[in-house]
C-alpha cells in the first residue's frame, strides 16, 4: 500500500533507499542476463525446494536448504518490466543541463549586504529575512522575532529596533517584500510608484488602499466613489493601478522545489486510429534483481566441507537479506499490476473523453464503480486516484479528475456532475462582466438546458470551481 502511494517522480528515490538498506538488492542490466541465469540453473538447480523456518538450533543449521537462494529462477524480471517503446528517451542516461539560479532568500541577503549595519543589526536583519516566506510576507510577529533572537542567538533587542530594520527590508526589491498582510504589501508597492510619479490615478489608488481597503476587497465601488467624490473614470484608472500590483511579490522569484513544480505522468494514453492504448511510464519498471555477490557467498558455503556456527549465522543473515529483496521486487511487481489494472478500468469507463477530450463526455464514476470492475478494495482505488497522473493528447490529468457523482436530467438520464460544472464554468466565462450572473440566474439557465438542479447546488459547484459570488466578479 505504501509503495502504491509513491508517485513515479519519487519511486527512484524510494528504490535507492531500499538498496542502501539492503545490499542484497541491486539494479542489473539486461545484456547477458538470460545466459547468466541459464548457467546458474544448470549448475545449481534443485528439484527439492522447501522453505525452512529457522530457530537457531543446531538441527536447523544442519538442515539448512539453500537451493532456492542460489538459483536465479525467482529473479527473472524480464516478464514484468514492460518497457515503453514509445518513450525510449526515458531510459537513456544523458547529462541534462542544470539551470543556475539565485534563490529568493539569496537575493534578499545580497541586498542586505549593501546596507551599512552594525554586527548586531546584521544578525537581527538576517533573522528577519529568514522569517520571510516564499510569497514574500513576514508572517511572524515582531515580539516572536525578538524572543527568537534572545533564546536562540543570545541577542537582546527591542520591538522598536526590529521594526526599524523591517522598514529597511521593505525597501528591497521586488517591491512589497516583508509586508505583514496584503494591505501593507500593496501599500508598499503603491508608495514605490508614488516616488516615481505623482499621477492622480496613483494617488487615488494609494488613498483607496490606505483608507478604503475593506470596501475595495468587497467591491463596494459606489461607496468608495461617494466617500472620495471621484468619477467613474477616475475610479477605473485607480483600480487599474491596483490590479497591476503583485499580491505575492516573492512568488515569482528564485527557485522552487522541482518535485512540486513538474508533474511526472504515471500513465500514457494514446489514440491509435480510434483504439486507445495504455502504457505505464517506464520509470515504474526498474530492473531489480538479487545481488550476485550474495548468491556467490551462499554457493561458497554450500560447496565448502567445513561449516562452523559463525558461517551458518552469516548464511542466515544473507538469507534474510535475500528474502527482503525478493519481497521488495514482488511489491514493485504488484504495484505495477495494480496501477495498470486500475487505469485500464478508468480508461474503458471514460473512453469517450479520452477519444475527444470533451469534459461534457465524462460519465458519472465513483470509486465503487472501479473497485467492482477491478476486484480491488475501494481504499486501494482511492490511493491510486489521489496520487497518480495520466498524460493524454489533451493534457495531463490527476486520476481523481475523472471521478464524479451523477445528476439526473429532465429526461431521466444520468450525467456527470463534472459535465454540469463545465457548463456552469462556460456560462460564467461568457457572462457580461459589468452585470455578472447571480446564482439564481445560473440555476435558471441550467434548468433551461435540462439539468434538474437547485440554487444551493449551483452555489456549491461554483465554490468547488473557486469562482466568487456575482458581486465579487463584477468589473468596471
């Protein structure tokens, strides 16, 4: 179950960890493997194979049967590797160029080095910079920073001294760095603009962010206009200035975790003249086998005439490691079979979507449906659906995307809620932005299209799509 949840991108790392813990497990190459296996079978094949449970007694040592451990019959990996011929590059060992970048934290430290600070101030400023998150915000309280410096670095300081250094850091680039909340972040950026230009729209934008921030976030534009006595055009120009500001000044700077940025698909589905073909990413099929060095140790023991207790204890240790390696190889095999079995059932159920890429072609499908088709437990299907991706000619999707509840139409036909969400999204996208559609109007439009749906259900789907209410979608 744990191996099943491991994404393809992290599988190699998991295998590497297992190989470091168990020297009996190794990655082999295919060339000459079959010939090597054949030679060993001829020399060490045994017709009688029994699995002994050893308790450490002398009788058990004397009856130690190693025939199944010196034979490679259980180590034939070729029948399950299922290499993907369509993507041969994944198996080629190439030296990829690595882009050199300055991280967001390093960029701030570089600017910090340009300030003329005393030794104590330098340490405090570095503590502040280290407390800034990836979005560029300083979400740690000033008093907490003071306490951190006192307890961890034995530096006594005050809130006022820390605040003065925070204001210095807030002058760093990109503008908006070191803010405690969104309002402060936007105000820092608009003040930067005011230093460069004293234009009316920038001054109005500064006033809105400074005095009417709550009304601005709730889009109560009429209230802002009445309070400030400005025209529609003045408000529109000021809003344009605000919308150009960056709410996450640190979000596009430096390097991020590549594992979180790039998706490595677990499956590939291709349309070959109307026939869907499913292949597993070749990185899911590592060439694992039992170490020949460990097998040689057992062969030497079996051939030797003098066998003392220390040698027998070493053989038992080797047997344990080989058992563990065989178990891991079997677990990898089972992982592959489960992935392919589950994805094949999903592909057949959603065949129309994989042929057309049209979300309205998605059929209702729940975990239970796939569990019944595959004979797997619902929890197993859930693990696959939540952590795996499939690449199609229409894009790369998480398997969870294909699961949805059903909804009845006027004709009694069951359709996927994903289809309804797509239509809802299209309606909102096509609406007049000055007069966005309310949930009531959206409900009526969907009912006109034949979908029996309540207003509260429309509101629920809209929230799941991360679409705000009509008032917050309004544009000037």
